[in-house]
């Protein structure tokens, strides 16, 4: 059996090398070599329109049979049972084709001190503060070691952080507690091929956040707004490939299903445009319907998950509440639903702001009565890595 597996690996390797060689010729890679030579021959490599990234992008975009190569790679990894093959990209594939990611240990000190100082600032200005933890795709860190022989600290990091800020008097919502209390299967709440959660999960989370605003911040939101029976559902089966799935390949993990939810009750919104103007609309304007096209290439199509938009808005059907959500990409499917119970809702992503931006001045200038920090729990520890795109997510002191 060992000899047979070894022979299979050799055959796969030979086929892959052959296809790569053919692709090298068919992709006009000789021209790319010339482009690379042009790049290296420039007098100033740091100040030029022709960059190494440009050359790399041109090579990838012109690669012959690019999709077929990705799928071949995924097919080989699946057949050979290489669940950790993509571990260098932070992705692992479970036995049932569910992509998960590990998190390194962190002390939580930086996030703790930033959050405590932020609470003090909000308290001094009479502004409510609520911290919401949005879970990752597993509730037990032992999953990783048991299945992949790799340690992850995602849940243990968050357990430590939440215990610390609770002791400091910060109102917190840990959605993992709700998942356990309701006996939900967390795997049903997330896409298999993407690190984000589903639209129904976004509605569910928004309902819990609304209930917490009532409990901790004195709101009086009608919680029936978040009852799934008040929504129409449109479902697509095996229709799209998530961000992680595009790297792992459809041939390895298959396609994800997708469910769109819309309220059946009337809605009336005023949306705030980036240029300071306003436009009138309904809940439908939160959704880019054109994205839901099953005819598009699943590797090239815009992410179905991102078809719900995080739009700053005024709900003309609700009289009270002005909330700022300091959030992340999970909020594509929480902000539209949470907005149904709040008069005015804005969302801010700190990693998208430049070094001149002042969160504290922004809050005071816009006169919010409540600030919600709602983060996916893998944001913890990002500040330990200066190269992380999430490095400044807890930089609340500006």
C-alpha cells in the first residue's frame, strides 16, 4: 500500500510539472521574464510605475489554464489527505471539507489596556459602551490539535480577554454563550469555504445585540424585528466559493450554499453617502442583488458574502437611538438587520482609517449615545504582528 501511494504521488507530481511547463510556454512567460528584466534594470526600484507586484500580477492574470491548475492542486491535496497542505496560509481543511484557521497565543494586554482606556473616555462623556465577541468557526480549541496536530488559542485568548474586561465593569456579549445555550451547531452558522458567517447568523446576532442594547443601554427595541419568521428567504445551492475556498480550490472543498433574507414588513431608510449627501431607500438597498449570479466564474465573481453592505443610515421608522459600531467584515450581515431597530446607525472599520484619523474626535463630533465594539475573536493578537492588516483594530486611543 505504501508503494502504491508513493507511485500515485509520483504520477501526480509528474502531471503537475508537465502542465506547469505547458502553461509556462502558453502563458507567454518569456515576455514576463523580459518584464522582470525591465524591472531589475530600472535605476530606482523604489520609485517606479513598474513594480515587482505589477510583474507578479501580470504573470498570474495571464497564466494559461489558471483555474485548471488551482483545481488540480486542490484535487491532489484532497486525494492525498493533505488537510494541512494550506497551513502556510493559515488554513486547514477538516474531514468534512470545512476550512478553519488557527490563532497564536497572545497575552491580551494591549487589547485590554486600550479597551479599558476607551471605556473611561466613553464614561466621561456619558456614552454607553458594549463589547460584542463574534466567534470563529469552532468553539473548542482542542479541535485543531485533535485533527491537525496544531495548537490554536483563539477561544482561550478570548476567554482571558473577556474575563479581564468584565472585571473592569465593561458590559459584554459573548455570542459563544448564546450558541451553547441554544444548542446550535456552529458549523451550520458559517460558510464552509469562507471565514465569515451566513446571513441567517447575521440576523440572529443582530437580535442578540438589540436585546443587549435594551438590557445594558436603556433602549426599547422591538425584538420581534429579528424573528426569522418576519423574513422572506431565497436559497441557492452550491452556488459560490468563499475567499478561503478560492485558495484551497473548488475541487477540494466544493461550493457553498447561500441564503438571502429580506424583511416582509415595510422599511424606510435614508442612507448617508460618502460625499455627505443622502439618498432615500428601503432594506433592499443594503443588498447588491447582481452578485447573486450563478453563471459567473466562482473564482472571479464578487464575494456573495459581501453582497450585503455596511451602510451608514437613518431608519425613518424608528424614533430613538444613535449608535456607532466599531466593527469588521462580519458586520456586512449584522448592520443591515440591527439598523431595523435603531434610528441612526453608523459603522466604522479602524483598519481602513489613516494615521490622522481620531476615533475619539469622530465620536464626539457625531454625538453618539452608544458605541458598540463588535469584533471577530481572531482580531485579538493582531497587534502582535506589525504586518497584519488588523494591526490597529484595537487602537482606540486616538
